[in-house]
């Protein structure tokens, strides 16, 4: 056997592995729940599921209000690693620039008004007009049964949500992605519930009690400001997009900064809830109990007569006289 016959398959395998598409958010950027550029500030018991970082401020003032930082002043907590002006945070910031470049190449898509309240949007690319607010009530993103659904929102100027506004992602799954490409700054109103990745050119400001149920707050040149908020860039367990890694799916790129490709349609799998399993087990238990009760009873005496067991050959019962 020629050596080339052994080498060529290995070379082809390596080439194919290198050509595999990557997530729109490269690994370093994807690891962050919150990434600021000039600073990250917090007041109150903010919780982050993912890394926390600032890319361009290695001083003690770079991140304040979190434990595990140079200031270590709390009470905020991040489950991941803190990167304060180090090479990892700087690389993630450059990946943010490339990710925004990729999103821009998706074009303007469908034009929408300033207020998205009451809309039910299927997967696609949308351009949202600037306004005093972009959401006063509920916005529903309906994946239509595609676990790999994606939504891109191009906001040439600002992203503003009102207090107690709500975004709901339905009929999608672990491969979904939601991206808010903001031309300047994003502001989320107090007690609002937001979904998706905010990629802001300038800053991200959250009011008190904001929840980013599945996504990230990423500021390219400015600061991220929080007040007793929650940001989940992890598996998003308990939601309809559990396992989506912070809604970072839907799109892939051949290389960072390139035009994104869409993930192929993948039907949402239906998994019975725990309550359904409990009902099923209860039903099986009842059936088992009924079967036990229906088993033939042994011989017994009834008023001077004895009822015999069923005959194996004739399957009939005979009654035999018996005197006490």
C-alpha cells in the first residue's frame, strides 16, 4: 500500500475541519455575558451567567460593583471569569467589531416602525426606526417550529425599551439566535425582560431589575451600566430556547467578519414535560394494580361447597359437594 493512500484521507479531514463554519460570535466574545470598553459599573445585586469584562480600562475603575474584580467591592456576581483590560477582553472586543460587520452585510431586510409592541415576527432581518421608545409592551418572536431560527434587528441609531416591556421567543430551540445591532447606544427600561444579544457601537444602560433572559450586553466603545440586573449568556435553562448558549445561533460565518450563512431548518423536538411523565407513570401504576386484582383466586369454601380452580384442559368450573 502506498503511503499517499494513508496520508490523503488525513489531509482531507484536516482541511474539512479547518473549513467548518464558526458561530457569528467568536468563542472569546461568546463567553461574555457583559463586555464593556471604557468601563462596567454596577449598583445592587446583579447576577451574570458568563464572563465579565472591560476591554480598554485595566485600572481599578474599569469594573466596579462586582466581586472578583480589582475593586472587589460587590455586591454583583459573575459565574464566569473576570477579564479586566487583559488580552482576552481585547480580543473579544475585536471580535465584536467583526460580528457587527457581519450583521451589517445582512442588509436592511424588512423596515419596521419605531415601536415593536404587539408584533409577532417570524425569523428574518429587520430594520427598526429610531424613536422615543422601541418597545412599550410585548414583542413576540415566533420561530415557526425551526430550532435554528434567527432574528437580526438593525437599529441605525438607538435601542430603547420602556419599563416592564417584554420580549418572548416561542416555537424555536437550541440553535436559535437573536441579534440587536445598535448604531449608537442601548437603554433598557426598569423591570423589563429582554431577549437576545445587544451589540452596541457605544454603550448599554440597564435600569433597575432588568432581565436579559437569554443573551448578552456588549458595548464596543463605551460603558455598560447595571442596577440589580440579570444577564444569562449560558444555557438559558427553563426557557423555550434552552441550550442556545445565549441565543447565539441561527447564523454561521466561514471566517470572522464574513457574510453570515443561515443554519439549515431543524424541527423543534417535542419533549414531554415532567408533569406528563408523572401522569404516565401514575397511569401505568393503576393498570398494574387492576391486573393484579384480576388474577384467579385460590380455592375457598362457600357455604358447604368448594369452588375448584379452573381446569387446564376444559377451562370450565365444577362444583363438588362437601359436607362439614
